[in-house]
């Protein structure tokens, strides 16, 4: 799969900070190359703390502000918060319809979300169920919801016509077919991540920067560049060709 910069993109993920960990380098590159990027967070992030002094309402407010600040670091101005409860996200028909509405309203060229097939990474990390649910419901919203006229006739009454996407990019997956060179944007990725003070503290440890750059180096291990972000990309605006036989 060859790299390309879409004219516009909608990034749909579960929690505030998922975008920063998963694909902020690519977002920064797209914006620098002239793309318009918007964000949508499906949950309120209200469960992401073990501080006994913290409340869910206060944390949700903090994380929304942090996400808006992180988006601005990369030049992203528009952020939608769907407000579903953190830790309880399910790919229901209700959530799917809301994502369809969002895609038709934003009308991006591509949608970016999390790979719903990723249940764990090696023996070190079990993927959060909200991440899987976000990817599952977004893919279901893309096809058939976003592009099929009669799938949601009530959305037509709102003036929300179907939209044909050029592609879908899946982050946090184990079977990528594209690695994006983000070497010029790793610092921006880290700067945006540091906005999430409720999650990483006012003075994040050096180990965090080392982990982020280490992951970027790992993803680019077989590439000609040093730092990368990996995706499973589906492109719909190109003629289909049968895969090469191995």
C-alpha cells in the first residue's frame, strides 16, 4: 500500500489520549501537508483514574479539555465528544447510528479508527474492550451506514446525505500494510501526548518518551526511515487488483 495524504480525515477512537498514542504523528504530518482533520471520541474518559480524590464528572471535564488542547497542538480544531461511559462502550445499533451521523456530517475523505480484531499485544498488553468496540462500531458505520442512502432514511430528513469514503485506516493493529514516516513529527506527537496531564502527570517520566520513540522505531524496523506509525489501510477509490501470489 502506497502512502497518500487525504484531503480530509475523521479520526474516531474510544478515549481521550488514544489518538495521541496511536496516530498523532500521522495526523501531524497530514495537517502539515494540508489535510483537514477532525476528531471524535466515543467515551467520556471518566474511568481513567485511581485517585481517591477524583470524581467521574471532574475527570470527564478534565479529559475533554486535555483532548482539545492536544488536538490544537497538531492543528486540529474540531473535536466531537459522543459521551458514552468510559469502560462500558459496546458496538450497539445506537452508537453505530451516531457514528454514521458523524461521518455524514463531517464528510471526510478517510476515516481512521482502531483495529477491532486486536485483543492483545504479545504477552504484555490486553487491548481495552472500548478500543475494540470503537473499531467495530466505526467499521459498521462506514459500511453500510455512511454510504448507503436508504440505510438511515431519518438522516436524510436531517439533510445528511451518504458519503463515499476513499479509504479507512486502522490503527493499533497487528497486520499493517502501511507504515507512515513520522520522523519529522515525533516531537509534535510527544507534545500532544503531554497535554493529557490527568493520565501521565505534570512531569511525565523520561520513560514515556522512550516508550513512544521506541514503539515508533519498532514500527519502522523494516523501513528506510527511523520512526513510523503502522496501519491496516483499505482504499476504495482505486481499481481493484488481485493480490500477488506468494
